[in-house]
């Protein structure tokens, strides 16, 4: 290649990012990047289980403590995604008042932090892999009622996905989360409309 036909480095500095963005959009269909930061029953959701206008970046662990999941979620919140799926491991709940309080506090904190980062949080219910009995079962039922009545009604743009009826059915879990994502995309549209209206 002669010196006259050589592309200057400054041109490559502009062309390269555009090429990378184009390749990513080609691969993902140009949808909304959605961190999928989940532990527990929601971990069965795969790369291809998203709706047409979004795609997942997975950060999934099958089983871990509430604090460990919370740390991973907070990391992704700092990326300021437009949408985000959050789910704690229901099997991490212990039959103690302290564990119940921690489950409530962590879920509420993550939902608020996600919203404050202009994110539409899609919140999966705290669902054990098998329905517990006795006192632990009562705690799970109480937490589920709190999740529906308080956590899910507290924020304007929160989307809640109830997995309680689907814990032992991976296909139903995938469909429930996908449906939640569709609602999340609708919420994102409303959020954009509301912020444009305030300008």
C-alpha cells in the first residue's frame, strides 16, 4: 500500500468503534442490553430466552447468599443499564428472623438503587427450588406477600415476576421472565416518555 492510499490513524480511531458497535448490534439485533444478575430458580434462563428488543448479559450463580448476589447486582448498577433483571436465591433463606429481615432489606435496597440509576428493575420473586413446609414455609409465604404488597408497589417503573408457581418447571420460569422483560420494555418506553415530557 502506498503512502497516498494509507488510511490515517485518526480515521481508524473513528472507524474502529463504529465497526465494533455495528458488529455487536448485528449479533444482538440492536436490542436493549439487560444485565441478568440472578441466583436461584431464575438461573435456568439462557442467552436466547429474551424478547426480540433486548438481550441479556448473564451474571448467574445457581446458589449463593443474599449478600453475594447483592454485591454482583450493585456492580452492574454502576454500569447504568436501561433495564436489569434481579433475583435472589430462595434457598438461601434460613428459618430465622434475621434471615427474613435480610431478604426484605436486600431486595428493597437493590430495587431502589437500580431505579436511582435510571434502570427499569425486573424483580424476580424470592422462590425456593422446592416448597418448604413448617415455619420456613410460613416465612416464605410472608416474604412473598410482602414482595407483592410492598416491594412491587413501591416503585413506579418496577416490574415483578412471580416464579412461585414455576419453581420446578424451567420452561415456565423462562416464559415468566420473558413476559416480565416485555413489560420492562413497555415500562422503559413510559419512563422515556415521562423524562422527555419534563424537559
